[in-house]
């Protein structure tokens, strides 16, 4: 309280004066309370009335004169000079931003004095202790915040040859100490910008604050607006239209427009055109180009000239191949002095990576498997964990340093995404946090966290704590199938490995296996997990008795078609269990086991889970094996000449192969067998010449809005893409991924859907559920489709769909829009089983012509 006084009034209004202190500044409140005279006969008047009014004092003493001098008009591509002069030594910040951006954002200029002297409530404070009661609350808020790039290291199916985006026109000086003599700030305005720049300066001294505003119009003689496609493929021919706005007054003659391109593009017509454009009017010129076999952003520069007036602008288009990125592994073993392995792929030089490694232990295969996982394009929770498992092994294996950080992924990236997918029960959703827990991926994630913790990685404690509670509850539930019993035995093993005694859960698993699956469980991998649990609990006799009966995959006849269990996973997990808990039994491992693991990778019969488990098994196996012998690598060129490659010292030396290599030759000294790995990663030059049907038939078509097939559309028109899928060998293929690359000169049309309303009378509940599933997808037309993917990922140049398909044709239809005229390749659509890569299909490639209206 600054001042108070009593007064008396006998009228309905009164004027009172209050003396403020000389140093008062900012805002204040006047509070007035009226007490009715106790002797008054006006008994119906309230005995107490009050009112509060806010007021503010002048802030002139805090305002500093600040001068900002900027030119009224400049040309694009020149340097903008801004002179700022404060009245006294101050710290100055200056910004210059495109006025269009500020208008869209409804940006208001900063007013520091209004901020520091804003109205305050009557000292009402609100406090909370939720973050003290729940320590993870802050983390939850951080994860719930929009934006961020926790998935950044694991993003796939991005176009690596995307066009370069022009940055917005914005300048920020930072804080600069400026004296009364002033300071000049300089900003090189991009040559592609025409418009108004808003310029704001703020100066702060110990006692005063000053602000100033100015504006500069960036105005070229001609304003060029090219319409360039987002992406094209080698061989595509396309038209680029360039709008030319004549910003001059009183000029005569035609405006010459010229196109200049790099080696990635070739002109298919004249490179210049003369335009007659009246003052303050616009005309358009057209150029036609063909994309060459040079991948990456291809620059196009357009120059308009007339007399002494000139304007230019540079754009670019992404030249990307018409096929998806692919990694091919060749793993093998040789006992002779040398072994030559042919290279099988003809790839573009850009993003090509061909490397070979050799070792006396099979862990060398791990380099290729890590590279394969690094390039793996899909990302459900299991696949996320498998990629994270590779990054954990990278951190603990120096000999894998050659492939480390190729994608920038780290275990911390996986932890962050897992935190976002964990639900209230402690489990994980398959694609995002969901009340429906994905059981096997959750158990598998627990092992990933344990492997990381044992290798010295720092994992979020709350992540594993909640997961352990879920594991204990899960292992105590009934097992409807042998696979469910295997997962529960796996969960009990992971609890025991942490020193947790899961007595009730272990008892439940023993009863479920012995009562429900008495004949089959001793030969199943569930017996392997149970034996490892007994070994951890020092029940050695039981452990040895059980593990001795678990066969390798070649001896089993009951391996069915399970998503998370196949011969490779069985052998890799059994090898891991033996190497970690029964090392004395490694000498009895048949040589065919390692051969089968290697041939599965070489034959593209691995998926993310089997690749990660093979890595874990080889890592554990290598710790019990020795290393000896001198090893060499050479490449044999296409001309037949042999060239020795320098290889570093270490347990698994590796070397990069040149584009001229046709074969790679490995050699060794000594009688021991050696193991090699060849990794061929990149983009194939040629798309498949015919459709591929290896268990999945894929048909890709373009339709008009009436459903008729089309091969020609007009610029600006919307048309349909129909992808039809069908299983040709089995009744159902679970969890497939469909990758559909868009042709150049087109863009996908996203759908804005209203939420499904289940309360509308007369609606079929099944149809409402179907609509609810579809409304969660950003793309697709439900009325023309009979297949609803479980997940859809829309990128700038492709669409990726995930779901199950059966023998009946599954149809998915979505809209696209034609943006540029030309003749474009229509890349084939590709489908593959996420856990059965040998089941795949590729549609026919085609052509799409886009013409002017």
C-alpha cells in the first residue's frame, strides 16, 4: 500500500486527490470503500460498497530515443544497410523479416516497456507440486510438446535427393553493443525475394529502453515465378513455366527470358524465349527439359533481361530414381586359400555403398547386418527395437566403427521413442502409445533395455521399472497357444536376469507348458528360455536336462508360419542362449547352423527381428571363439585386373569397393576357416522389367474421378491412384508394407475428414467402426477402397502403407494432383512381408503423360 486517506461525502460523486511517490512508475490500483453513515435513514442502501480501478503512470523517463535509418527501396540480391543510433550506450537487437510471414503469423512488434510494466494481478500466485509427486511428469510434458525430432535418427522412406528448399527471408542480429555514434547492420537479401521487409530495432541501457520501426521494399525490375516439379526420375521429360511480371514503367521492347541448367538436366527445346509484357503486367514463358542419370538436386537458373534491367532466380528439382533404396548382403564361409564373390547389382554412383569384410570368426557378418538394419525402412516398435539393438552393439564393438553413425542413430533415439509409445500399464503400442499392448514387441523391448544397460548405456529408470511390472503380470496370465507360452517363458527369463525372483510367474509358465503343451514344449524355444532361467537360478541339473533336448531348426518339423518366429530366429536365439549360459555346449554346435544364418541373410530371407537376433547370437558366440590368421581383401575390376585393397588391423578388417569392381576376392593364411561379408547398398539403375509375384500380387493403376483407367491427365486436374493387393499362396499374409512412389509432376492430396459419429440414427455400427478406422488416416478414399491400412506414412514423393492382405483382392484408392506438364515414369508399387521378406510383389512400371489444359 502506497497511500491511504479518509474522506466524507454527502453527494453521489466526489473528487479526491492522492499524492504518488516521486519514484512511482508502472501500474497501480485505486481501491475505494464506502461505509453508509450509521445515523442515515437510508436503510435499503448497502452498508458497505467498494470499487477497484487500475491506473498507469507515464513511462517517458524509461523511454530512450532510438533512430533507425533504412533505405526505402532496394533490389533483390543486394545488401541492405541498416543504421541504428541510440541516445546512449546500449545493447541493440535488430530484426528484418518478410512482411508476408509476419502478417500470416499476426506478429506484433515487441514492446519491452509494456512487457515489464504490464498489469499485475493483486499478488495472487498459483503453485503446483505435481512434478515433485510424479518425477516423470516433466518428461511427459516434454514428450507431449509439439514438434521435436526424437524419431529423426530412425526416419526412413525419405527422398535423399529431394529439392533444396529456399529459406524464409529473415534476419536476426543478436545482441550487439552500440554506442551513441551508432552502428551499421548489413544483410544480403536473397535474389529470389521481392516484397516488403519489416525492420525493428530494440535498444536497452541500464535505465532506458528504446524501439524503432522501419520498412524497406525489395523491388526488382522483373519478378520471376517458376513452376518447377518437386521431383523427377532419370528419363522424365517435363515442362517448366516461368511467370514474368514487368515491374518497370516506361520500358520498350521485349523481355528475353533465358534458362540455364546443370549437367543433371538437358534442354529439350529452345533455352531462350522473348516475351512482350506491358508495364505492371505478367506473361509466361515455357521450357522443356529431360532429366539425366545424375541423382540429386538439379539447379535451374532463369534470367530475364531488357536493356539495363535484369532479374534472375534459381530453383531446383530433385532427380530421384524410380526404385526404392535397397541393401543386399552376401555372407559366406570359405576354407581354401581364396574365395571370389561376384557383385550382383548395377547401381547409381550417388548413395552407392559397397564394402567387404573378412574375419576368422562369424562376427564379421555383424557389419553387414548392422548396415542392413541401418537402412531398414519400416518402424513399428519391434523394428525400432531391432535397429536400437544394432546401435547398442555398435557402441560396444570398436571393430564396427566403420559403419557407426552412418544414419546418426543412437540408443538414446530409441529410448525417446519408446517412452512416447509406453502406455499406462507399462507396455508398448505397436505404432504409438495405445491401450492395446503389443505383447511380443514389449517383451523384446525389455531385452533391448537390458542389453543396453549391461553395456554401460544410461537408460531411463522409469522406462524399465514400468516394463518389469508389466512383464510380471504378463507372465502370470494363461497362454492360449504355444507361441504365447514361449513369450511368457521369455518374460520370466528377463525378470530373472535382473535378479528379480518371479516365483508366481515362473510357476504359471511351468504349469501352462506342462499341462497344455506337454508333448511339444520340450522341443520348442520356450524350453530354451526356461533352461536359461533355471541356470540363472542355479538349478543347473534342470537347466542341462532341458537345454539338451532343444533341437536346431533343421531337426524341427513343426515350425509354423508365425510372425515373430521362424528358423532363423529359432537358431539365432538358441545360439545366443548357449553362448551366454551354456558355453561348454558351443563345441557341439553343427557347422550348418552358421551356414544357415549366413545363407538366410544372403538370400534376403531375413527381417528386422531375425537380423537383430543374428547380431546378438554372433556377438555372444564371438566372445567364446578365438581369432587368428592373416586376412586380405582385393577387388577384381570389370577388366579382370586384381587390385589389393588396404585393410586396417583388427578382428574384422573391411574395405570399400570402387564402382569399377566386378568381384571381391578374399584370401587367408592357415588352415582355419574364414568368414566374409559383402554389403551392396544403393539405388538400382533399372526398375524391374516385369511384374514380380512371389506370394503377393500388386496391380497399380491411374484412374479418372469416374473410375476409368487413364494414361494422360491435365495440369491442375485431380485423378486417382488405385493399388490392388492379393495373396497368391496363403490365405492371409500378415503385416506387409506397401511402398508407392509418386510419378514426377504430381503431388498427393491429403484428406480432411470429420470425426466419425456413432450416435447418428440408422447407421450400421460396423460401418461406423470402419469409418472411425479410416478417419485416422491422412489419405485415401473410403468409398472407393475396401482395404484399410493399419498405418499410413505420407512423404513428399511416396506413400507407405502397412496392413494385412488375404486371397481376396484388397483395394486402396487415393487422390493425386497433376502439377507440371511432361512425360513421367510411373514407378512400380512394391509390397513385402515385414517378417517374411521372401513374400513380396512388384507391379508393372509405366508412363504418365501430363498435358496443358
